[in-house]
C-alpha cells in the first residue's frame, strides 16, 4: 500500500502532525526498543491507566469539579 500525506503550512493539520511526531519521539525515548513486549506485558489495570483520561489532571481540580456538578 502506498500512502501520500499532504500537509499545508500554518494549518491545524500541521499542528496535529507535529504533535503526533513529538509523541512518537517521546514514546521512543521513554519506552525505547522492544516496546511491543512492554505493552503486551501490562496488566489490565495498567493498560486502562494508559488509555483513560484523568479529567482532574486534564482540566485541573476546580474545573473538573465544576464539570462533575454540571453533569
């Protein structure tokens, strides 16, 4: 399969592409080589912790509490 990626400068796509590349680099630095084995060795709780949004950390404690009360 051949895939071409076109990204225009100054667009949201450029920013998203930059974030993705930064995350890939960071993951490689943190996990390093052999990351496939590390991920498969995680327990269910550890894997859930990796992919679950922590609303309190994402928004900050005050905003998260306001959001919870609004729902």
